[in-house]
């Protein structure tokens, strides 16, 4: 979350991670989304300022990896500086920008960054809309970067297992909304529980909507959904596993994804 970092510190720690992983780091950068975090780590900052900080920080990383970067900006100013150590990857780790509004897409594409989109619970229409914004941003650009779809995914053993996952994801998104809106007390890092009545009353996040709008189903159903995203133009798919399910259920879903879904997308 870029606003919580100084660009020199971020460049150095990213380069160190690239070294430790043998040149395998890919760096995802976002502005952040939660007022709860802004209030504690950057008091007084709003989403607009967070976006400006991200757009100032991200382009500095490559300059700092190249070395002897001097900067005078709205949020940061520093004399000639160089990241130490240098990353292994020749041009530094690939950078992905989390984008939602058209300005973020244009910034990412014009800066030569890849784009990652998250339609949350909003289904295929939002997935198509986000791809449209990416395509619009690429018109007239010097190069077309990659675009990645991050989506909640569950590969079920059978129809009953998938139905259970839809109920679990419904509960997850009810809590997600309560956290995002910053309207519920938090103690010891845990948000105050929602009642069964509150969860049942949240029609937007109903299990049947999760079934319709998320990438959940049996292996073949998930394959068919991801192939639809591929046909829209998405280059990469990111399996969003965080769902408040028990560990063993998430592990079993991921194992089915690896063994039964991924082979359908094998290259060559």
C-alpha cells in the first residue's frame, strides 16, 4: 500500500526481496482502501491523496533501481539517491498497479506498469467493464502491458460443497462491507461480530449472488468461467483464497484448482 511507504525504503526492500527470491519478485502496488488503516498509519489522508501518493511513488522505484535519482515532488523530496542493493531482474521486478477508475488505468499503462483488477462481488458485468477501461487506456499507448483478474475462487468437490462455499463467501463479504465502511467497533484487531439476522438481511451479499457472481463451482464450471475471462482478454488469473473458511477447506479447494483446473490452461 504505497502511501504507507517512503519510496527509497520501498525500492530498497523490494530489491532485497528480489535478491532473496532469486529474481522472482513481482511487486503489486495500490493506494489502499480502508479508512481504518488511513486513520492509524496516515492520519488525515483521504482516498484522493492516497491515489496521488501512489502515482508519485510508483514511477520512482525504477529510477531508484537505476540509481542517482533526484526528486522534488508534492509528497517527497530527496537528493541524488540509489537503491542499495540492486534487484536481480535487469529492469527491476515487474510492477502491477491495482486499478479501478479510468485515471488509474491510464496512469498504469502510460507508466509501463501491468494492471490488476478486482471486481469483488460484482460479477461478469464488472469484469467486462474493467477490461473495457483497460482497453481504452491502451489505445494509442506505446505498449500494451499485462492485465490480471483477481477473483474469489472456490473449486468444490460437488454441488453441495459449492453451495456451502457460497454461504461462507456470503458471510465473508458481509464482514468485508462492515470493515470497509468503518462503522463497526474493532477490539484486539477483530471487528465486532455480525448477528445472523444482519447477515441474512444483507440481500446484496446473499449466497445465490455469490454463486452467480464469483468464480466458484466444480472444476469444469470454474474452467468454463476462467476461459470466459481469457476470451475477454485477461492475461493472468489470480486465485483469491481469503474467505474466512477453515484452512482445510481452502487447502482442498486449492488442491483441486491445481490438479483439475490448471491443466486446462497449460501452455504448449
